[in-house]
C-alpha cells in the first residue's frame, strides 16, 4: 500500500512539473504529458439508523497535464431535489493519507457525524466542488452553486477547474458529499436536526452540512 501511494505521489509530481514547464514555454510541447487519475467508491458516513443516510456512489479525480483538475462524482440515494455541498477534503502540504469517518466518529453522541467530527478523518476543505464560479473553501456552503440531486436522488457531477491545492493534493484527498434531509421535509430545515454545530448562530440547518458520502485514497 505504501509503495502504491508513493508511486501515485510521483505521478502527480511529474504531472505538476509538466504543467509548470508548459506554462513557462507558453505552449505544451511535451509529447508524453502525464495524466494521473484516481477512482474511489463513495460510502455512507452516518449510521444506518439516520433517515436518508443510505447513499452510495463513486468518484474519479484526474490531474490534467494543463495543470487543471477534473472531478467526477456520481451518487445515488441522496436527498432528492436538493443541492449537495461537495468538497475535496485533506491536508494541504506533504502527502498525508487521511480516511473517511464512519458512525463511530459521532464523538458527542447526538446520533449524527458532523462536519467537525469528520474533520479528524478527512481533513479540512481543499476545494469546493461547485458547478460554476470559485472553488475555494470560502464557497464551501454556497448551495446555489452545488449540483442538485434529481427526483430519484441521483446526482452526477463533472467539472474541470483550476485549483492549485486540489492539484497538489489530488492523490491524497477525500471526496465528501454533504446534505441529508433527516425529517423528509423536502428541504434543509432547522426542524430536521437543528442548526449546524460548526456555525452556531448562522441559522444554517445541520441537515445541509451533514456528511453523507465519503471516499478517497485511504479507503
Ligand atoms: Cu465537505
């Protein structure tokens, strides 16, 4: 496993160098540009007893030779008709193998794994997987710019974007999909599970921030 990870890191490093060289030369003259691609299954974060938490999916992260990153996500079983915040989570810097939280991550015992309870496993937000506009962490809950699940709870996302942190850490990130309609009201509301514990006083429903799916190099 360790050797495999080192190999992936080497591929990403080579790809990053190729991209830098192309930028300096103003055009890509490398006839064998490297592409590093990683695909993972997405598995449920919450306990099965949490209503609406039984989702599944897959993701693919590709570092492109032009210095961009493509992220593809497909998921089933999500809260239908609602936007789902999605991020690349990890630790920016030297490659660190993080992980996905499971039901046992519910440290305060309130029955839900919150964003902050998941953070020790999947790290902070390196990129917001928005459908358009900025991809920085500042847009982590910009629900108007996240993909919406269809009436059957199916979501398909693909975007190619420029994000240095995402590119540099493409081999170690976790993809996390958020948003569970706990009370089945058809919207994210405070009646479902109260306010998001991460941002007290904000009025942001906990439902909108709950991690529902996670997948990445560590699992
Ligand atoms: Cu997230």
